[in-house]
C-alpha cells in the first residue's frame, strides 16, 4: 500500500513513523527546501504540483492545513473513497471571534 504524505513539516514526524511501522510506503510531497522529513530521513520529495500525476494513491495530511485541503481535493478528483475533513464542528468550538483581542482587533 502507498500513501502520499502531503507536506513534511515537523508535525508530520509521528504520522510518518506510524506509516513506516505499519509497512506503508510513503511518497512525500513538499515544496520547501527546508522540508523537515526530507532532511531528517533523507527522503526524496515531489513538488506539490506533481500530485496531479499520482492517480491511484491516497493522499493524506495529518494536520488541518494546506496539505489536508490538497489531499481532500485530489482524493475526490481521483474518486478515491476516503472521508474528507468536516470543519463545521471545529469552527463552532474555536470561533475566531472568541480569540479576537478587542484592544488591538487582531486575531490571536
């Protein structure tokens, strides 16, 4: 089994190790020259724009970031049956207005 890990920041270290422990081949997608996983484990990484050419692998990003949005988008386009993230509940709990600093009108 192969999984495309979208972005390889330090927060993706534990998920990467989990995949390796379970004998799942990982294909790393990250544009950064300072990619954490690439440096730490001497991995080859593909540019994010090359995701389009990988049609038959599931894409995953363990963080709720650009990588998760790209993963959900391309999994849906490629008709790969995986659950997409639903953030409605998350957005209700972590409402930005709650974290708005009224004195500076900046989101903390």
